[in-house]
C-alpha cells in the first residue's frame, strides 16, 4: 500500500519542475495537479515567468488563489506544455481520464500542447485499461437516448452523475456519465465507437496523447517516455 497523496505530490512536482521560463502552460484538473501547484507557484514567486491556461473552473480557483498568471485559452497562440493527472495508464501510455469531470477540456488542451506530461501515483498503472468506470460527456438534449446507446455499446451499466437530484453539469454545461467497462483491449476502437453516437461529446479514453508519464510510489519518481514521438506521428494528436 503506497502513500497515494505523497505519491501524487511527488509526481506532480516532478512534472512542474520541467516547466521553463516563458512557457505557455496548460493545467489539468484533479488532486494530483493541485498537489503540485504550490511548488509551481513558489517557482513563479522566485522569478519563473509563465502564462497558464486551465482545463477547469476548479483548477482556475486554486491557481488564482496561489497567484499563478492565468489567461483564457483563446487569447494565446500556442501551448508549450500540459501537466495533468490520469485515472489509469496502460503500458503503451493509453489512459482513462475524467473522474474529475474535465475530460473534454483536458483532451482539447492535450491535442494542442507541444509536450504532454501526466503525473500519477504508481497504483494507477494497469496492464490493460478497463474494469472500471469510463467517463463520458453528453449533450443534455436527448441524453436518455444517448445513455441508452452507450449502454448498448458497452453492454453494461451507465450512470449519469448527479448533484442535488439533478444531472450534474460539466464546466461546459453538459452532462457527465460513467459506463462500467470491462477490459478495454482496443481503446482507440472503443473511443471511435462511442464518439460515433450522436450526443456523445467526449470520452475519457486518451489514446496517443501522453508524451511522458511521471510515476511515483511516494518514495521516488520514475519516467515513462512515449517511444513514438509526436514528430513521428506527424504532429497528431
Ligand atoms: C479530471 C481527470 C483527472 O486528471 C483524473 O481524474 C485524476 O484525478 P486525481 O489527480 O484527483 O487522481 O481526468 O477530469
């Protein structure tokens, strides 16, 4: 059993230590990112000049409270680096994300960032993705039909996240659901199938996005580099 809180902090701090002067930095969402933000803020106070964009209102609140310089994504022309967390990471660095509900903005930022670093505690490493809840963002219009279609696709239970007895809204004003998936041997294929359902806005399957995963067991950190660089992939995703 590892000290997950300490592991998240060590991994996130190692990720934020890679940020250099002048960068446009995208901030993910969740307890791991938040555990590393005080260290980043300390570096900014010491003179590091960066400009941050955020994947969620939650991260905006914490980053702002720490005095990190934040701008709207549509006011900048590039994003140099993304630091985010993940829920599961497979050996090929395919991931499940979105437990914190920010999957759509997180994937958008991952699709444009020059270098994508994911910080995790070691217990999030899995031999194969799945056997967990897969987050999906849904258009509210006709959502019951969308949920039924997802249920037919994955052949298992789908739950819509709720708050005060009503569907919870994402920062984008949409609904969030979680589907109980079995082993996901072909995440790219499941991603395509789910995204083809009208009303599905985004899924928590992140395939081909991680350039570097920093893993900590609470004592030390290790790096898992994506062997296929973004350049070799023709820049996408
Ligand atoms: C939010 C995410 C998070 O990165 C993911 O859920 C990990 O969260 P945490 O760092 O709290 O364990 O995808 O949408």
